[in-house]
C-alpha cells in the first residue's frame, strides 16, 4: 500500500494496473523536474551563448571552459556536488530544486551550443544588409536573426528536452520521489521488480516517442519558408 | 557646390595590413563614379567604409558635411551608434551576394526597413515597394521567397530594397560578380536606368568595363590602396596615361 | 583526510570506470555497426529488429535499463555479475545512439559512389565493406567522439548496481569523511580529465583514418 493505493500481485497484469496510479504520482514529479530543469537550461544556456560571443577573451575563455566542464562531467556527480556542497555555503534548497538545478546546469552546456550554432549559421551578409538598411541591433535580432535561427534551434532543443526527460530518474538518488524511485520502493516491498521496472520503461518509451512526434509536428509548422536549413 | 562624399587622408588598416593609406577622394552630388582595379586593391573597402561596415583609423571622412568620426567618439568607429545611424540614413548598398533576408517574401524584404526605420505605415511602404518592384520588373514576384528567384532577380530585389530607403548615395559592390553570365544583363539594365536619376549619387565597383564606360561620369583606377588614375571614362579607356592602368585594362579587356 | 589521501582512493575507482568505459564503448560500437548496417541494408526483418532495438534503448532511461538488467532479469533466470551487467547495459544504450550515427553516415555516402560500385559489378557486401564503410566511418568520428564522452559520463550510473567505480568510491568516501567539497571536486576533475583523454584519442583516430582515406594503402607505397 502506498499513497492509499493497494497493489494486487495475483497476475502481472493486475499488478501493473494496480501500481499504475502510484507511478502516475511519480510521473508528475518526473515531468515537473524536466520542465523546471529545461527552463533553467534554456535561460542559463542563452547567457553562456551570449557571453561566448563577447569580444574579450577574458570572458569567452573562462566561459568556454565552464561549458566544456559542465558538458564533460557526469550529471550524477554534479548532482551530488550541489546536494552536499551548496548547504555548506548556507544555500539549502529542497531536493527537487537541487535536482532541477543540476539538470538545468548540465543541459545549459548543450543548449548554449545549440544557440551558438543557430546564431553562427546566419551569415555575415545578413548582418551587413541589416546595417545597410539602418536597422537597429534589436531590430536586427528580432526581425532578421532570431526568425532564421529558430527553425534551426527548436528541433535541437527538443531533442535535448527528450534527453533530459530520460535523465530525471537520476534525481531519485537525492531522495526525489520520481517514477523510478517509486518503482524501486514498490519492488522492495513486493520483492517483484520486473513489472514495476518494465512499466517505468514502457512509460518512458511512450513519453519519448510522443515527444519526438510532437517535435516533428512543431518542426513542420514552424515558419521557415525560404530558409535553407542545411 | 560642396562634394557629398569627401575622404581626406583616410588610412584603413586590417591588423598589420594597410588597405588605404592617406586616401583622398571626393564625389559630387549626383555623380556616377565607377571604381575599377585588380581585386584586393581597396575598392570594396571604400564602399564598406562609407556604409559603416568597416571602421577606419586615421583621417577624416564626411558625408553631406557630416564627419564619420565624432570628436569625442569611442570604439572602433569613433562614433556613437546614434551618429552612425544618422549617416547610414543617407546611404544604401547593394551587395555582391544580394544578402536578401531568406525568411521574408520579396515584398517584406523591401518594406521591412521603411516600416521599421523610417516609420512609414505598412500601406504606404507597400505602395512604394510595388512601384520599385515594378521598376525592376518584379512586381509579379512580390509574394515569392528569395530562394524561389534566380540570382539576377534576387539582385534586382536587393536594388529595390536599397532604393526603398531613399538614399542620397547608393553603393554597388560588384553587383554582378556572383551572377551567371546570362543574368548579368538584366541587373545592369536596372542600374543603367538608375544612372539617369539626376540627384542620386552612385558609387559602383565592377569588373564590367563596357558598362562602366557607358554609365559613369568618372572612372577611378585603383591599385594598392590608391587611386592611380581617374577621369572621364572615354579618356581612361581609350588613352590611359599610367602604365599600371594600361596593363590592367589590357588584361581585363583582352 | 587530506586531498592527497583522498586521491589514491578515487584513482582506484577511476580504474574501474576506465575499464567499464572502454569495454562498453567498444562493445557499443559493435552494436552500433550491426544495427546501423541492418537498418540501411538488412532486409525488412533485420531492419525492423534493429529499429525496435534502437527505439527501445533510445526511448527509455539508461538508469531504468540498468535496473531492469540488474534487478528484473534475474527474476526470470538471467543473471550476470554486476560488472558484466554494467558493461552490457551501457553498450546496449550507447550502441542504439551509435546505430543512428552509423545509419546517417552510410546514407550520406553519395549515390554516385554506389552507382559506380554497381557499374563495376561489385556485390552488395563488397560495396558496403570496401566502398561505403571506409568513407562513412570518417563521417561518423565526430559523433562517435561525443557518444564516447557521453558513455563515460553514463558509467557513473553503474554505481547504482553496486559496481565500485569512481562515483561509488566518491560516494562512500563522502559518507565516511563528510568532506564533500574536496571529494566531489576531485571526482569531477578526474572525469573531466578522462573526457579530455577520450576526445584526444578520438581526434587522433579520426586523423589516422582521414590520412588512410586520402592515401589508400596500395596507392601510397
């Protein structure tokens, strides 16, 4: 019995159906962590990308190193680092927020690359034409650069969103009660891991396939006429 | 009458490379001037400096009496953005590679800056745009995207786009160099018709010698960052005085 | 404990991590080529099997896969020791990603090359092994480099199935000494250093392959 739901281990199917509501509670946590983490990743990644376009090497070089470091080290250790080290500096966050922050920081390294590639794909000629037409920098970004960058950026961001979704189970290690955590708890109680773990796998599969399909739809409806994407 | 463009003692460097040294050059309002010369001689740089795409380090440059450098200006351009924008409002440019905005229709390419920068209403801007597209013979393509047009058509749209800002000075940076030979004619035709505009000052960098001879009031032969020889096209093409001009013309005219 | 006392302990874990990373990357490459080639020229059945494999392992979470292999499979009578399970699980996962890279690169080899091979009456297998693959492998290298680093990072998860890798050692040291800052900083730095080594090795391999492609063995000498 968990969250008021009892399980029925008489047959695998009955077992699966009976624990589905419990896993549903974990699914919500999983989705919340993904959404929060991705919002952080999109924001911090943008800051990194813009800093890496700065003129001074005193800025671009350290930022490049930080991005590289975030990208090349395991999420798990970054998560432990934040979880155990932040409180030593007086920053005590709920486990969920620590988890979302770790996800966000790791993925900000990826999103910053996505932004950078998207911006760099816009040739110098476009900037020069905008200057020659006397558009302001803000107008150039809004009307010329960003509309051309978005169709390149969005699909790549979408792929990282799916990827982050699949990384959220790691948060269970810092006591975030996500789907995988619940499946393990159920397994510990019933001594039957196959069904809960398989069910979690299946739910992830449905989620990621659904997300991928959604990304394809978004890709198709994005206004990108005239833009050569390759 | 004061010249509309005046370079005096302008020096332009790219790192260690000096592209223009103590450059003096004047253009009168309404004058059509062609810059010819071997590639890398600094012709395009002159246009790019005028368009504020490149800064220069020394000397003074004025456009309609307005100096490019501000007395208290900072940064590579030694001027505030506001000041540069004021200068740019008098200048338009047509690029070698067209540089149309690929995500906008032909019409939107032409009205974008008049609406955003000049603050015209959309209707007014569209009326003007259609007139200009008519002039370049492409009004029927106004809802197409640049990628659906040939290079020659794209360049004609780019000319309409530059004209929509009503510049006093229009710069052409090798406008036909990126085109297939059979498409060069239609673009030159449009530029030729502009050459009849009395008030429009035109600076043209081109390798089309016959065309230069036909439309220019003055031809300047550039070499190594300096004007080696300049004068009326007839004289430059038929009896160049400088050996380097003769050499160059012999090599390009064959 | 001082930093210098922590380090040898962590290095011991790093050796296990290195072993697992290398073994699972190599095994993963085998899966990647098998599934990638099956997708491109494997016939309908093989292609469908490969697609199912790719979608399942790309579509679910690695940690779920590891738990499934570790906790669930033994219940239906299949069990390996943890290290083998870890290597196998990582390889299956990274192989699914690699398969997409292989497929993309194989498809990108130009149609002209295939037509030329057909005109010379090469067999399908000969065309794949001697014409298409050598060109495609070079295209795969940058993505393989990213995947190998991704896989290194993923090895941290094997600590969940009781393998004493770098992450496991870091975690037990922390529980022992409570010195979070030095332990996790060192751990992150060790992973970072390993990633840099992988990147350098992959670049070296890519350059070697590139030179090989430009000057085929027979022609060079």
